[in-house]
C-alpha cells in the first residue's frame, strides 16, 4: 500500500495530458472501449498490453494519426483533438524508426526545427547538442542507410526531442532491436527523458521493459484499462488476473489446492515463481508439498523448475542456485511457500483482498 | 494511417483535391477506355444500317477465314509461349546458376531484344533467312537446302527470340532468390538432383515463370507486325482486324471490332488463369543463403556458353542487323556495296518531321502518364477502399488491350461527334497514354507502398502540414522511381506501332509507322536507319532509368 500511495502522490494533482472516455471503433470491432487516464508533467507513462489491445491506437489518436470515435483529449488544458496533427507539437518516435532516408543524420534532426522557422545558427547548435546527447556527433553527415537499427532509432529520438515538444510519444521504439541494444537504449531513453523533464507516453508489449522504464504503467487488454499503477504495484499487487499473468509469470491454482482453506469469494490463488522455495525433504509445515520435477533449467544467476504437483503445473524460480544443485527430471522434491505471498482472484478475475490466509 | 488523416484530412482543400483526382481518373477511364470499349461492343453487333445483328459473330465462327485466324492466334500464342519458356528458362537457369563469361554482355543483349523496334525483328530475320536471305543464299550455294522463314514456323522462331526476355528476366530473378539452404535441405533429405529441381526449385520459381510466360503469351497474340510480315497467308486476329479496318474497299469496322473483342477476351482469360495459378503458389521464405553459381568445366561449360550466346545473339540479332544495314551505302531504296551514311542524310533531309512527331508524341504522352499515373498511384496506394480497388481493377483492362484494338476502339469512339479526334496528334498521344497508364499507376503505387506511411507521419509530427510532408519527404523518395518509370514509358511510347498504324494520318506519322511503310515499300535503308535511331533513343532512356533505379532489368517488363 505504501508504494501505491507514493506513486499516486508523486504526480497526483498535476494532470497535464488528460484522456477521457476514449472510444475507437473500426467497423464492427472496438479498438478502444472507453479509456481514461491522466499523465503528469515530466512523467514517464507506459501503455502495456498484448498486440491488439488498443495501445497503439490510443497513442496514434493522441498524435492525431487516427481519429477517436468518441472521447476527449486535453493537453495542458487545451482540447487536443481540435488541433491538426502537425500543429499539436507532439514528438513521436516510431517502431520502424521512420528516418528520412534521403537526408543526412544532421538534416534528419534539423527537419523539425526548420518547420519552426528557427534561425540557422540556432538550428545547428541545437542539432549538435541533440546529436551529442544520443552520441551520434561523429555520424552527423552520414546518410541513414549506412547506420544500424540502434543508431537509426537514436536519430529518431534526437529528432523528436530536439524540437522540445510538449509531449513525447514512443511506439514500441525498441522492438526491432536486438536484446543487448534494447537494454542499453532503454536506459538512455529514460535518462534523456529525465534530463529534459518531458512528459512521455511509451507503448510496449514487453512487460520487463515497462517495469524498467516507467513511472507509471497502464496495463491494457481488449481496448480497456486493466490497471494503472507504479511498476511495483503492477507487479506486486496486480488488480486483475490478466495483469498478474501478463506481467511476469504467475502460478495459478484452484481454491482447495495445497491444503489451503476455502475462502468465500476466492476462485483462484496465484503465486509468483520466486515465492516458491525448495524445502528440506521430510519437512512438513502446512504449506509444503511434494511435486514431480518435469524440467530443471540452470541459468547461472537463477534456476527454473517446472513441477507437477496435485494436478497443477507450477514454475519455481530459485535465486542464486548453489553450483551443486542439479535436479534431474522425474525426481520428487519438496516445495513450500508463505501463505502471505498468495494473491487471490474472484470468478471474474478481479483481485480479492484477503487479510492473511491463516 | 497518416494516409487516412492525409486524404480524409480535417477541412481545408485536401479532401477536395483527392476527390478531384478520383473524379478525373474515372473521367479519363470512361472517356478513353470504357466508352471506346463500349462502342467496340456496340459496333460488333450492328450492321451498316445500324440494325442489331449477330452477323459479325456468326461470321467469326462460320467463315473459314476468321475462324482460321482465331485458331492461328491461339497457335502462335501458345507456340510463342512455348518457345519463350524454353529459351527463357534455359537462359535463366544458366545465368542464375552457372558462371557464364561475359554475363553483363548477355544481359545487354537480352535488353536489346526486348526494346528492338517492332517489325525490324521480322525484317531482319527475312534479311538473313528469307527467300533471298544472306544466310539462306549462302547455304543454298553450298548445296544445303533451307526453307525460307515464312509462315507459322517463321513466326514462332521470331516470337521465341523476341519474347524470351520476359521469361528470362523474371525467372532468373526468382532463381537467384531461392534460398540455397532449401535445395541443400532437399539434397540432405535424400532427393536426387532431378527430384530436387522438380520438387523444390521448380515450384518456387513457378510464379515468376508463369508471369513471364503470360507476358510472352499476351504479346504473342497481340503482335501484329511479325505475322503481317512473315505470315505470307498465315493470318491471325490482329492482322485480320487491321485488314478488316483498313481495306480500301469494303472497310468493315464491325468485323474489326468483333475480332478486337475476341482478342481482348482471350488476353483477359489468360491473365485470370495466370493470376489464379500464381495466387495458389506464392511462397515466402527468408533469403539467408544466396544460391551460388556453379563453375562448369569442359564440355558442359562449352555447352552452357553456346546455349546462352546462341539465345542472346539470336534475340539481339534484329537490332544488330538494323544497325549494320543503316550504314550500308544506298542509292535510293537500293543497297549498294560498301558503307555510307546516305540513309541517315535522307532522314535528315526528308523525314525530320517523322522523327519530330515521334519525339513530340512520346514526350507528351510520357508527361501525361507520369503526372496522372503518379496521382492515381497515390490514390490507389494510400486510400485502401473498395473504390480504389475498383479503379485498380479497371486499369487492368488497358494492360491487356492489344495496340490494334486500342486503335480500332479509338476510331470507333472518336470518328464522330461529340468528340472528333481522328487525324489529330491528340488521338495518338492519348492512345499511348491509356495503354501505358496502368504501368505508371502500379509502379508509383508500389514505390509509395515501399516508402511507408510512417516517414510522412514523422514529418507531420515534426510540424509539417500533410501537403508539405508529402512534398518534402514522400516525393523526393519516390522521384527516382517516377523518373525511371517515365524513361521506361518513353521506350514503349516511342516504339509503339500497332495503335498508331490505325490512327495515323499523313501529318501524324511516327517513326515505327514510317518503318512499317518503308519496309512495305522495299526501302530497307530508311527502315534500318530509323530503327537504329529508335534503338539509340530507347537505349539512352533505359540507361538513364538504370542509373536511377539501380540495374534491374525486370523493371522493363
């Protein structure tokens, strides 16, 4: 509860971007089903969800590339939907980079400044500064075709940031990059955003990326918001079973399994893999149980176990596994967990607050 | 998606502009395509007094003459297809998979074959293998009998060498893109080389092979010049349609239009068959391992080189012969021993207006094609509606219309009020324009789809209005493609014969028409030198296109 309060408190009462009742129909399908949220000045806000959940549609509606069927969007108190896209002053970073292939790196970055009729000397200063920020100064006269995906996306970021837009939108900017680069650029984006202090909306389907980069995350599914909260809230206190399973891995099991009491209103229990422990053989507290190992995967800093127990398949994650830990498939092992770590969901998949299942 | 915002934009003049483009596009198609085609249909079921009659259609099937032409058209169509497939696939396989010395030279020869002015092909074959042909005469002198190259076999040989580049260019591209790992996997799974080719490589290149074959087939049934010159009594629909239209006495427009309709129907049926075939056979695979070219040794290498050079030189031979004959010494229409530039000086002295007509008409139609084709291409590529699909589908019609049919249709439509254009330059320009428009629309739509909407959106998000974004980002990106397309349209326009032949009058005569007339008059020196000028013009345009596009011969198709 403390995290929740902190997350709210930090940006509370500073609604900068305000989306109210956003609805979007494509023919018979509904891409957005009444979505409302606010983003504060300087906040890094992430829309997270599986593909087709409406997050990109929402982002493009804010940018003006797609028109909402109904709803209101205001930025700094003014109605955004009445403004044509090119006058919204909203920076955008694209999934496919959208770098102009016929312009040099420097001209790409200067492109938006030229539209704003800024003096040539100032343009060159600001371009140089932006390129230095994304560490591309040495490549300023190159054509983009010769650059890697990571470099192209850096141009995209510099190009969007250099005009000092009122809001920065990023549509899965890292999804076309390879894993290592994704991590580096992720941190860079976060640093740059903090330094400039711009409000940013970031779209991704990668839950780890969302947890790592965001001030707040908005988890979406099928055109609706499932939960808005800080990364800690989203991971630690998922509001729905969808959020619980989509963000991280979750073991789900039936109400009466593993000797748990039948609590009224609870349709399903959930437990994070890292909350399952290897127990001493023969230990018999009331939350320990025996299971049959299906897979054991050693990953160095952690190990993953897939275990069949009482008709459920559970995943356990063992941090810092000892070097001699080797569990072959088919072996029976003893696992345990703290009941305090359990989360409960009702039949509709909503979180049920249960005070200490004793 | 920006396209939606872009085209459907909020207020301003933009939606009106694109609606205007759509309206203009339909107006053009209705006036230049649908009305002429409708009148062709009407004229084929009317007699001289304007009564409704099926007499023309009846004659098509009852008169031995027209029925023969119908059968003959199918024969030369499929014969040309078979020849082009044979030569084209041999060439494609050798060039894509075997190291051939002088590969660059070979592909230039293939391009020469493709852009050789019409007629000159048939004429050059006559020069070598006709009754008085040099090669035939020489062989006869050695006591070897050789039949002259007239009739069906002559036509088929010319078609095979003329149309093989369609198959070759498409198939070699596909063959070079078959992932080598697939063939290795097949080999690894125990298939013999022959099984491997039949079960893996062949199905993968089949779409390209059938597309190339279709082009050969459509061009073969539409070809007018070759059967006209080489047929000697072997008539096809295109020649009969021209004869029916142009006969001095008893010109029969009704019969000409009936034959034209049969030609269009035939082309359309073949297009649909090919589309159906390749729709079921489109495979996507990643290209990690490019196929390697094998180095052959000994006899196999000699055989491969012989095959490739035989085909390449055979195809380019008409162009080469024309170039040589253009600098032979002439006295009037008669060739003299030795070389000289009389033919060219005669062109400069008397045929300047013909050259000027050709350049003027081609330039004008290319300008129209580029401007209107690009606009319609934008519409088709960015506005994905039922309406734009219908527009795209309608544009397929001129794609399959033989030139002679366009000519006859334009006569049917524009010879009487309200719009009289016969005898003007406009009618020739517009006939070339409507035939080539589908290519321009498709190529600009394809270029636009390659650019993708997100760069335009990026420009808009940076503060440029949609129109500015289009002008500053999209246009520069598709411009090389548009100019290259214009060059290729110019090649088609400047070489266009069959529709101009129906539409020309004394003052609007063009180079290809003049070549046809010169050959008929026995004035071969003039024909050869005009052909050479055409070749040089086409060659320069293609060189320019390749400089802009990167060298990709497939763009020529």
